């Protein structure tokens, strides 16, 4: 970088010398041949020019191409060295380079005129010393002004800031910012009237004296119309890209092909928002799947680790039950141990089943099921438990049998969990209502009961894992029954809902009705 800077500075010194040599070589012969006598009697500057021209007259044809080639090489060296700094590859703009280009050009033009004016005064001066001083000053102003102008323009071009440092660009950015901050309808209004005004001024700009003025107007307005149509087509294309991206996200595909850099204005900002939303959704889905997978693996592993020692405990309890106990206390303890081990076994099985149901890792064997027979079968299994709590079940069925397509084993499990929930948490000495309702295309199983405890949680919370309506946890249960029932229902294409109204607890299980 330092070598380039030195070469540039040397080129700055040599350039005016060879430029002067080129000028004198070109003009010298003509001056000597035509006005040699006038030059000899003229002022000092012209005498010097004539003398040099006379000396170089014989070698003029050779000096001109050599000077041109050297000046071209010096120009390349100067342009290459502009903006380069030691140990830095980037082009850095100084405070003067940040000035608006139009202002720089105006100042440069003023200095150029001033330099030419001073040079002309010196050129026409009759005093040799004054002529040399003024001419040198004028040439110096013009040369330094040219160097500064060349430096700032080349640096701006190399830094790709020539357009961005213009006053026109600043005005354009200000107008664009003002438009971008407006609403879309306001922008359309501004664009529309902007095109209309441009077309109006184009029409006025054509002089009346111009032949075929009407033809010019038609051509210009047609060009404006084509430009407008092209801009509208581009905007419609950008809107289509955004629409396709939104549709992909709606369909669950977050891998959208939407590049905000291909759009402009408010559509570009909209594309950035959509891209961020898609990325956020993708990360959220990925984290959710990862969390669910880890949770399922944890439950499976823990359940497996529990099952092995639990099976041994249950087997040894069964062996102890066959032996004669030394006293009643030992028998009581053995019964408690048997009860708790069986409960732990049930909890482990529920954990595994809940994990499979929530992850969808269940093989379904759907078949035609009679809803009435299914409900009556499960109801009969819970008849004794209902009698223990003095619960009276009242069932209502349609006049004609209704059928659904589902897995019989898992449908029994769904109903068993619902009945088990009622048997545990329904208020004693109350009625339990079970209705099978036939709608136009669906069959809905409804079960209602009065809770013995105050239900101070929402229905959504009640369907979560390990959540129980009986907060004291004095009753048996794991809080997984309703969650398992909901997951199994949804896996088979049904809908499972819970409704709470004070102490009224209501469960609905809906399936599409199977038509023969």
C-alpha cells in the first residue's frame, strides 16, 4: 500500500511536466512557422514557449506519442493509488468525501473559473515577474483543484458511494422514508398522482412548434403506461411470493422459499416478519418434538426400570400370602403391601400407555362397533363400584343402534377411564347420567355427574397429566386417566371434551357415525 502511495505522489509531480511538454510539442512548430517574429517581440511567457517549441521542433512527432503514453500510465498509477492506505484494504472516506457531490462540483467549478481568470491576467501581463507569478498561481489553482476533484470522485467510486453521496440521493431517501412511513393506501395515492403529474409535465415539456407533437405525447404517455404496468406486475409478483409463503406456513411447512432481499418497501419488511415467524415456528416445533421425544424416552426407561423390581415385589407378596402369618398385624401389613404394589403397577402401566398415546406410538385395529353394547359392557363392570358409593346410573340410548369405526380395545379403555373417574370423584348418593346422542353425522357419548370436591381448575388443566380434581390426593388415581382417554380418542379421529359448570362435571366423546 505504501509503494502505491509513493508512486501516486511521483505521478502527480510528473503529470503536469509531461502535459506541458505535450502542449508545447503540439503547438511549438505552428507557433515558430507562422508567428516567430511576433513571439520574439511578445511578453516573456510567449518567448519561453516559442523557444522551447523551436528546440523541440525536430523531435515533435516523437514527443507527442511518448507524452500521451506516459500521461496514460501516470493516470493509471494515480487512479490506482487513490484511496489506498498502509495495511488497509478498505477505502476510507474523509470528511470532504462525505460532502454532497453537487456541492463539491459547484465549488470545483468556481475554483476552476477563478484559476482560469488569474491565468488569463498573468498571460496578458506585460511585466515578466507579474506574468510568471499570476500564471503560476492560476495553473496551481487549476491543478490542485483538479487533483482534489479527481481524488474525491475516484474514492467515492471505489467505495461504491458515488450515488449515495449525491444531493439527489439524499432527497430521494427523504421522500422514500416519508412514503414508507405512510399506510399502504396513502402510498398508492402518492404513486398514482406522482405518475399523473409526471405524465402532465412530459406533455408540457414538448414545445408547440415541434412537428408531430401529438405523436410524441402518445409515445411518452405509452412509455409511462408501460413503466407503470411493469411496476404493478412486479408488485403483484412479490405479493404472490408472500401469499405462497403464508400458505406454506399455514400447511405446516416452515421451510419457505422467501428471500426478503428480492422484495422492496413494505413488502420487504413483511417478508422479513414472515421469515422470522417461520424460523420461530420451526424452532418451536423442533424443540417441542425434541422435548416430547425425551419425555417419552424418559418415561419408557423409568417405567422399565421400575417394572423389574416391582414384578419381584408382587411375586414375593403373592408367596407371602400363601404362608401363615404370625399375627394379624403382619397380615394387615402384607395386605397394604399388596395393595400399594398393585397400585404402583397400575401407575407404571398408565405411564407407558400415556406415553404411547401422546406420541401416537399405538397400532390401531379399527372395526365396526355398536356403541350401545360397548357402553353397557363397561357400565356393567363398574356396577359394584357405583353401588359402594351409592351412585345411581341413568342411561339413555337412541331408539336404533348406532355404530362407529374404532378400536374396540382402546374404546373400552376410554370408557373405563371415564367411569373410573366418576367412581372416584362423584359425590356419594347422587345420580350419574350417561347419554348416547345421535346427531346428523356423529355419535356423542355424554357423561355427567356432581363432583364431591370443589372444581377450582379449568377443563384444560384437568386433562393434563398428573392433574386430579381431588386436590387432597386421598383417593386412588394417578391423574392420567382423562389424559389417556383424550389422547386415545384423538388418535382414532374422535373428539374428547370436558365441561365444568360449578360442581357439574361433564365429559363428551364424539365419533363420526358409521352408516351402513
